């Protein structure tokens, strides 16, 4: 039985906010490859993510539905919405390309690809062009000559290649809507020193209302969820970039490097530099 461990090639372009002319920003790209069975269960995804399958046959489970996904298909992950994607062929090669968006319009923006919580898998209008653009964006974010306008131009070309706008979902769940707004703030400005009081103030609610919404939608209180999100972002930056520990701390909203090191060690058992060497 053939099996190779997964390999990831993630590239980031962290910005304090999207360009002034846009309400959405592509801050992470990734290419993942492997052979054999693979499963990813994301109970509380941190970002708005679109993946394009370029090898393998997958099953995507979201909101109680199971959806088959083949080469050329797109599939979605949304903040706070549990998603699982599986590749069960024991000897087949698999691959996907990934785009992760931030900004206040990110969740609505992915509807332009024909994706939504109730339709997490779709086939682009032009799969060949979609694949070429995903690959181009992966190259572009790794280039020292990248420019915001060029990145967004390719993102909008991707919309043309996909061209299957999903019907807008009527917002009927105030708690989910409140958590989504909080996640938008966090993703738009991850380097801000967010805390529960800051979230409640910006969202115009009290701490109790915010806490109830987070516990119902994510299973965690807002403080615990913020820690969970920051830890995930810190791990990704430590694994996938050459940011120093101080730069990583700043990028996840912790300006005090000593505090960040102590916090990280408490969460994972080792300081960030040692964790990076092991991973």
C-alpha cells in the first residue's frame, strides 16, 4: 500500500487591512500534496478558504451534508462552520491549491465562486482556467515583486473563470451573524491587540451577549476562541514563513514578545523557536 505524508507549501502576505480599493484580501495561498488516505476535520475553521482539487477524489462534509468532489471542483471552509474533507483511496495521489481571504466582504465574496454553507462544493465554469489562476496566485504571493493590484486582478479573473454566483443566504441567526462579524474584524486586522471588551465595543453589544453567541456557534467563549485562533495563526507563520518570533508575535496581535513566548509555551509545551525546529 503506497502512502506518502502530506506536504504543504503555504505562502502569506499579511496586511493590517485590505488595500483601500477593496473590501477583501487574499492573504494566504497553499499547495498540498500527498499519496494515500488523508482526512482533515476542521471544527472551527479560522478563515474563509477556497480549495481547488487538482488530484484525487474527495468527500466534503459540512452542515450535515456529504458532497463528493472531483478534480476541477472547488470546495469551501467558513469561519466557525465545521467542515471535514477526506481522501480515502489508499494508493492514489492527491493535491489541492488553496486561497484564504480576509476582509469584511470575504464571506460574501466567495459566493461569486458559486459556494455557500449549503453548497460547499461546485464546479467552475472553466476548470482549466481556474486551475491556471490558482497556480499563478500561488507563484505570485511567493514573489518579491508581488503587487496588491496584480494579486486582486488575478482574483477577479478567477471569478470570471468560475462564474457561478451562489444565491445569497438570508441571515436568520443573530448569534452566527455576530460571530461572523467578530471573525471579520479579526481576519481584517489580525495584528490588532483584540480582546473581549474590544470586540464587544466594536460590535455594539455587551460581553454577555457576545459570550453567549460564541459559545453557541463555536463551542468556546470569545476569549478561548481568540486564543485558539491566534495559536493556529502563530503555528502557521512559524512553519511556513521566516518571520522571527517577535514578528510572529506582532502578526497575531501580541506586541510583547516575552509574553507571547510564555503564552505559546503554556499552550503547546515548548517555546515557539523550539516548536518551529521540530515542525
